């Protein structure tokens, strides 16, 4: 664990906005907090990714409460904070350079929204050659309507996204396994 970099995606108040609809994994934030506590205790590297949306109607837009970090997983002084404007934390940021300066360590990525910013970050990171673990219980999904009008429950969206990422892009794991060093 200590050699891995913990990357927390979009742990901001905007994730609680009702526009996202029903979600799964109600314990995801507490699992993220457990990972954060372990990384802090080990003095291991942590990167908090903040989404600074450029869309005028986005709850993540800077200058409003939704852009603020959630209390449970907010950065402490001295922890890295990286602002992004698109879904992937690697695009339009210096994340790659920061990680390369650390020796291109393995990553543990968690946060919100699995089928959006978490997935985009994992896919791009894997394509850049980073080894990534994704604790399935430290991220979550929301209901999603497809282009035919069918509404997919959050748990179905979650499981399909994990299946699509498994292997080629990330090792799907759990908070317990990460904390146990597995």
C-alpha cells in the first residue's frame, strides 16, 4: 500500500445534488475515508482531484458550494489537490508529470462517478502505462437512461462498468483487500 498513490476523484459536495438520481454503494464514502486514513497514517502519497466544471449549470462549477470538498474526505494541509475541467484527471492537468516524478508508482483510484470521471481516469491512466487498482466498494454509480429510453439501475451500471474495466485497465478489488495489502 505505502508505495501506491491514492487518487480520490471528485469528492465534492456537488455529488449530493439530486440531479444525479438514485445511486448504489451507500458506504462508498466511508470506505474512501478508511483508505484516506490508512494512507495518511502511512504518510503515503494522496492526490485529491477536484472537478472545476466549465458548464454554467453544473453543480461542480467553481464559486458555488458544490465545488467545495466533502467534509469526510477533504484534503488536509500539504496534501496534493489537482483541478480538472474534463472527466479524466490526466487530461489538461500535470498529473502524468507528477506521477512520473514519483517514479510512476501503482495507483489506487476511488471516488465518484464510476461510469464517468473514475472510469475516464482509469482508462487514460492504464493507457499511459500506470498499474491501477480500483476498489469497487469505494466508488459508486447512479441510475442511467440509455439512448433507447431504458433506465438502468445504479447497481447494473456499476457492475457493467467494473466488468469493462477489469483486467485491461484495472485490477478490481475491495477496500479490505487494499487495506490488507493484497
